C-alpha cells in the first residue's frame, strides 16, 4: 500500500525531532504533547517524496492489473 512508506517516514521523522517521546507516558498532557509533535513531524516530511509516491500510482496499478491480482513487488 502506498500509505505504508508515508507512515514509516512519519514515524522516523517524529522520533528524530522529538526523541523524548520514546519514554512518554499516557497522561492527558502527554497525549496533547504527542499530537502537537505529530503535526510538526507531518509538516517536516519531504513533500517531494510524497509527490513521487503519488505519481507512481499509475505504474503500480498497471503492474497489479497485469498480475491479475497475484503477487507483485508492490
């Protein structure tokens, strides 16, 4: 699925920018801070990588159709 690399990029960016989240608790204050950090990490993602992923969809769909739903590298 094309969204899976984006989730991975977001997670890497999130912990690179905010390493303190690794030991974060589950209080209301912690969740509020986590959401704020998540928004900042999302804004910091490389839009070029996301655009390239979107542009690859036509090629990916063609490969899936050709395989008639069987295994592909995607």
